[in-house]
C-alpha cells in the first residue's frame, strides 16, 4: 500500500526490473483508424481514462502478476 500513485509506479518499476527475461512495453493510443475514426472524436477518447489513473506505457513481464480492475 502506498498513499500516492507516483510511489506505486516507482515500486512497480523496481519489481518489474528484477524479473528475468524480456519486458515488452504496451503503449496506449488516442486515435482510431478505419471506418470508426469518424464516430469517435479524440476529445471523447481522452475522457475514457482520466490523467494519472492509467499509465501511458504498460510494462509487463511473462513472470509478473497482474491485477485487472
């Protein structure tokens, strides 16, 4: 438990760095290609995740545990 998201992010980075193997990074995006591009405005996509709630870059390791809320 940590009082701030910044501290949680720092702890997570330290723990992920200790796992062996390749750590792929999955980046978020704020645009849609194809036919649905006209249905969703960029302003709407920005409202789906508030700033500071979810990271732009998600670093996962095959040996790490993930909690999905």
